[in-house]
C-alpha cells in the first residue's frame, strides 16, 4: 500500500513539474521535493540501489568531480557548495525521470502538461502585452529599443524565451507528424499560440534556436515544404521586421555578431575569456563566476561599454569554462555527446509512433536550449535551468521503450 502511494506521488510529480515551472519557483520546488522524498523512501523500503545505470552517468559524475575540485580556487566556499548541491539535485531529477517513466500513458500525460504550460504562458504573454500586466504574477512587460517585450510570469523576456523554445519543438513535432483530425487542429493551434508567445519576447537567441531546430526537423523528416518556408521567411525577414529592429541593425552596422549579441555581451565575452585564461584548467570555482567577474574586466572595455561588476557570462559555455575550467567544459561536452548519441539511437530504434515522435521532439528541445544558451547563461538561471535537466531525464527514459518495442515485434 505504501509503495502504491509513493508511486502515485512520483507519477504525478513528474507530470506537474513542467507545468509548475511556468507558474513560479515555489510550486516547482515543492513538486521536486515530493518527487525526491518519495523516490528515496521507495528505494529504502524495497532495499534497491538508488539509481539505475544511464549512458550519461559516467560523464556527469566526472563533471561533478571537476566541479568539486574547482572549489580550491573559490572565493566563496558557501556559494560553491550551493552550486554542488544544485548539481546533485539536477542529477537526481534526470535519473529519477529516466527510471520512473515506465509506460506510454505516463509519456502522454507529461506531453499534455508541457503543452498546457506552454499554451498558458503564451496566452499570458499576449494578455500582458495587451493589458500591461500578466495574469499569473502581475508582471509588466519590458520595453527595449521601442519594442514591448512579453515576460509573462518570468522575470525577463529572454528567460521566457528560453522556456518556450525549450518545449516548442516537442509540440511542433507532435502537431506535424503524430496527431490527426481534431487533435491535430488543437495542437496546431497550440503551435501558433506558442510561436506567437516566442515572437512577443523579441528574443534573438530564442528566434535563432527555433529557426535552427525547424531546419533540423525539415532535414530529418525530409520536409521540403518546411525548408522552403524557412527560406522564404529568411528572404522576407528584412522587410517585415519592425522599424526599430531595422534601425537597430543599422546601428550595429549590419554586423551579425553585434546584432545578435549586443556590444555589452561582446564585452562580457572578452572579459570571460580573460577569466578563463587566468584559470584555464579548473576555473575560478563552481557557482562563483559572478563574484569573480569584476576582477577580469578590461580597462577600457570593448567599444567603451561599461558592464556590471556582478553579471552572468550570457553564454553557457563561457560561463562554465570560467567556473570549472576547460577541463570541466570538456567533460560537459562529453556528457552532451553521450546524451545525444543515446537519444538518437533510441529515436532510430523506437517503433511506437508516439514515442518515436516524442523522442525526436525532445532531441530538438535540448538542441534549442543549447542554441539559446550561446547568448544566455540559461543553465545558470535557476528559474529555467531545471527544464534542461527535466528534458534530459525525459529523453533518457525513452531508451527503455526500445526494448519493449523489440519484444512486441518479436
């Protein structure tokens, strides 16, 4: 009886975590706490190993070890230990999901929760731009270069963009290639809403991430219509872009790097490289990039920009290399290689239409998050970092279904 109750809590906590992320950090933390407590208690009662094997266990373990070693250079052991604790939480999240998602029914309900969260956020973004307040938390939109940018329940438009771009590919794949009839109409409507929410963020990295994953989707599924549509959009973009965007492009001298990154980000990147150059092997210490940043600022900075003394790198990979060195970054790239290799093999082997399309969608979701992270430190934003590790666990969970497909076909 106790095991059944714990399984029930685990089942629904996994479903509700992505939806709770769209609301606020507190409910997300509550559901994660319930998930972790129930999982560990179940393992204790059944006297089982805490975690099963995973294709990414070894690289993640080495990443954690390098992060722990980096503490020797830390200017704040308290902050670094908090960073290590956060890594343990992310590790637990994706490993629990990889083990506890056991049936297609669970997959379907998680998908419904993800679609519902993305639609809710997109409607909230539209309402926020129209009314001046989002209806979840009462946030006002922000205004940059004359553009009113939606944030919905998130603190910043770019952070909203990170979340939406991290889940949109899954919804797009299912709408295009899985759902039929009335369900197809509903999911296509959801796609339009989510793409509208993304557009209202005016987040360049988010738009780039969606554009690239749609190209990848077109290539994988050999969808010439999608590829041609993206080419037409590329040709029309300079003409249909808002006037303020055109003025911004002219101000950036039509330099694509300056247009995508802004001069302030470029200045931050240059300062980040100085940090990495000073501590190339194990970095300045996990979770201390922001506390160290001011010590590595150029004088004068790039194009006379004056960046804050306490700031993110606005690039996941530079941020990581600054904190845990090139060694830590190299191990993380090993983790990503293992993850995408295992997920791609699962996609190829899966026969069930739902699971196969979910697998492809999740691969593209992870790719979108990482592309967005080229100009954002999204792995270090507490509000959205968990969505990456959630998607990692969801993708890894599908590996077990390849064996089930084999047994059915046999």
